[in-house]
């Protein structure tokens, strides 16, 4: 077993001229999908992480384009992203991390990157720094500083026989830089130093990640998967021997559906990370999305106080309901006229109106007045409202600060709409911090 104890499957994205290629050299065929579309696909296929190699030309314009794409990759991916390539100074590490990458790579084939290792580690933390290398001497000759200032390594291997590894007490990711085909489970089982695998072999098997993980489990290899705090026996079953499951969108908390699990579907869900139920009408196991591709990827499972109901937060692909509705709950029985109190829903609702005004102007609308005047006017108003908010904060009346904060948020949302920034962009950035 590797020093990391848990083995991972990592999908690579080789980025060049705004396209994703099928090999590290970025020669030959590129994927038809955009890099962000690939990241979403890889994330949905069950990989544990994504590593992005920015192979774009080393000029500021192309590098900034690549960083924008990496930011989009991080936004759509539900798994951690490692950023690599085009790193020459600490500023490049910062840009990768600020784009949303969980970790960033220093290429040790460049002497300048070896020199800044301690500096970037002190700035961002060793757990954020990954060493990328092909020649083991670059690591062995700097063993002390690598172990002290880095958290992980990526070994670029030309083929399966390239098995030379540094003598170092850090987990190693093996990247195979050629179209090599081998048994991944067998490889992980027999190599104690490797904690993860990536490269073309993962791209070639991207639709078989669940099967690969099943093979790993069968071979006694510990892999990254859901680890339950409670066994099936600890849950209270209904008269049919099942447990009801309430399914909720993990991003919006919208309730999507109600289904049931038996022991087999419970364990299968934990094993593959996709919601699997027992169909009471068909009397059989039911992998949600198996026929429609509207899978539900598990984000969390929580039992209630009586241990007789499960709340599942999921990433929903497509619609949850067989009618085509996103949620099964759409037949309103009765409701009162009430003001929405959920802060995010209120902000979303106001923002939707602002965005609609931009596309569908309305005569006499103050929002349209701001859009018509342009960015400078919007910025002037944001600045004015920020100043008024500061002044109000110095006054004892709390109502005034609430009023001014509301004004500021409104004008901030107009600026967001003008610059095509969404609330999700903001909340994603806050959650990463």
C-alpha cells in the first residue's frame, strides 16, 4: 500500500491553444469537447482529481487565456484540480491557486523552480505544492527541501518500464506519457510507492472508472470512495425492510425526489458514488440515470435523528423526475402569499430581474438607466453607495446601515451583470477560501 494509503484515479487535461489534447506533447488529435466540458465529463465519470497541464505558448496573452480556461475547469469540476505548466515564478503559483486549483505544480526540470520551492511553500503551504519531474536526480539531489516544502510529487513516466522512483517519503503520482495499456488495479497493488495514476491510460479508460475501482476493491486496494459512518444494520428499516431517501440538490437545497434503498442499493451507492435505489414497482435494483443518463452523484448522505430516513445531497445531471421536471415536487396543493426569507433565493431573484433588464430593457427603469450610462456610471454609484454604507455604520441606528447595505448590494449586482459575474462565481470563490 502506498504511503498515502488511499489510491486515486486522476484524469489529465493537456491544454494548448485553448484546446484539450490527448497527449502531454499536445501533438495530433485534440478532443472535440472544450476543456471545461471535458472536466465536467471526467468529474461525472468518477475520477478523484483532475490535473491540468498548461502547455500554451509562454507569452502573457496565451497564458492569461489558459488561466481563464483553468478557472472555468475548476468552476465546473466537482473534484479537486491540480494546476501545472507555465510556472516560472511565485506569481504563477498564485494565479493557479486563485483560479481555483487545490494544488499547483513546480516543474523541477527548471532550475528556477527548484530555487523558489521554499518561498512558495512558505507563502501558500506545503500541502498546496506538488513537484513535477521526469529525472529522479532532480528530486534526490534536493530531497531534504522537497520533503520539507512539498506535499506530493508527479513522476512523468515514458512507459510502463520506466519504474525508477526517488527515495523520498512523499506520495507519488505516476503519469504515463504514452498510449500504454496495462491493468491499473494490478499496477497499484504491486507498487508501494505510487499513490495515484494519471495519463493517457486514464483517458483511454475514462468511461470505465467505476469498473477500475471495483477491480481495485476486489484486489484489496484501498481507493478513494465514500466511507460510511453507519452500516446498513445500524439503520432502522420500514416494514418492507427498506429506508426512505430524500434527495436534495447540493447546490440549491431544492428537494428533488423520494426513493427507497435496501441493503444492496445502500452498499452499491457507497461503492460507486452514484445514487442507487430499490424499485418497489419493478422489484429490482435501480441505478438512477442508467437509462436516461440523468445520474445523481453523491455529495453527502445523512441519517435523521431516528436513523430511519436518509437525506442525500447530490449533483443532479439532467432532470430528477421522469416527467422531465427537474424536481418531482411541482404539483402545488396549497400555499400562502409570503415573502421569501432564504437569503440566497432573494439575491438570486433580484439578480435575475437585473439581468433581464439588461436583455429586455424597460422604459423608466433605473436599472436600464445605469446600463445605458455604462460602466463608469455604475462604478461611480458603487463607490458612492460604499461610502454611504461606511457613514451609516458610524451611526447608532441599525436601520440605516441595513438600508445602505441593501443599496450597495443592488448596485454591486448591477456591476456583476455588467461584467458577467454570477453569484455562483462569488460563492465558489468564498467556499475555496
